[in-house]
C-alpha cells in the first residue's frame, strides 16, 4: 500500500515517514498543493494524507481537484478546534480527518479503518432492489428509473447498507459502525453529510424520496 503525504511542515513529514514505513506502507511526500496533485497523478497512491494549510494550493482545493478524477481515500489533517476545516473537507469528499497534533497510533488506526472500508469487494452477484432503485453488486452500479448514478465507494456502501436494511430505521451509531468500523474516531455529523450526498444525487434523477429522516432516531429507506 502506497501513501502520499502532502505536508509542508518538514518536521511532521520526517516524523510520519519512518512510522508509516514501519507499519509496512510505502510513502511518497509532497510539500505543496501543486506538487501534491502532480505526485497523485504520477504515483497513483492507495491513500492520501492531506494537510489543509498548504502553499500554492490549499488542501481543500487539492481535495476538490483530485475528487474530480478519483475516489482514492483521503484523510485530511486539520488544525485542532478548526471545525470549519473538518466540515469543508467532508463536504469536498474527504473520507476522514485528524486534528493536529495527533498520536501516530490514532493516525494508523484511521488509515487502516479507511482502507478496510474502501477495499471491500462485494462477492454476491445478485441485484438489490427497492422500488425503482437497483443496485448490481457485481458491477457496483446503481440505477434509478433506469438511469445510472455515480457514487463514491463510501456513498455506495452506505446506500447498500440502507437497501439491505430496507424498512428498518438505522441510527447514526449503527451507520458509523457499519461503514466506518466500530473503532472509528469520527463525529456523528459525517453521517448527515453523506446522507446529504446520497439525497442530492438521487434527487437529480427522481422526485421520489428514498432516504427519510426519523427525527431523534436516524434514517430509513422504506420498501
């Protein structure tokens, strides 16, 4: 597994690289936003550790540009207490975030959790269906009213969780445990963010409501 570290603080990079290498990861480093994009295209990493505050291009802009062409897992490094960085990162498509200063053990746990989630490969070849929504587990494709929708891996597995539990209300904690793992370090608001992504993409092709909010409990897809 190759990790691209996009970090302009040399001290942090010099701290991270041997620790990541010790965990068995191959690492490459970029020190500016533009260099991060160049290294992404050149190195084809399995995961990107991306600082928000970068010279030339900030981390949010780097994230947006990468998301235009790839669903590679991205963990944002944010300043402690800067919730706006976390929200902007999640809205732009980050898979997770970690606040500086961080413990290497927590970072490794987050990296492993994200990689486990995105590398899930569905073995079932059947098609799941709720009303006019069809999910092909072999091709990992989704259609609504015959129109194909494009989802990130996280969005895909979240939608799959809902369809597999159609008619059942899922709490935010149940969703977090199922999608991000029981050892996640993620705030509950990431669930609302990704529900928003799913709703927006579904509403682009149909007026029919699929994911409903059960106030004070969670979310449900009704059969």
